[in-house]
């Protein structure tokens, strides 16, 4: 995992998560390059971002889809 201190400077097209709630409590993600996905807080576009390699990102998405992470919903 790599940390970037200013997400808005990255050459990324940001997309909001499809499960975003109406209160705007969500994350945005984008493809940094062919090997990394970056994630940031949608409320803080100029704040930090985390970059994950493809294997870590795929494991994270698989965990979400299988219900490994509890939600408030």
C-alpha cells in the first residue's frame, strides 16, 4: 500500500462507490495505472489517498461482496 498526501494531484478520474449514502459519507476510487487503484474520502478531495496493488484491491472487493465488512445499514 502506498500513501499519497494530496489525492487531487493524482492523474485519476475519480468515481464514487455505488453504495454511497445520501449523507455523502463515501469513498471515491480511481485507476492510477495498470497496477494500482487509489482510494480517497469524497468529502476531502485534497486530502490523502491510499494506493493498493491489483491483488489487494481484488481481495478487498471480494470481501465487500461476500459480506466480510459490517455496515450500519
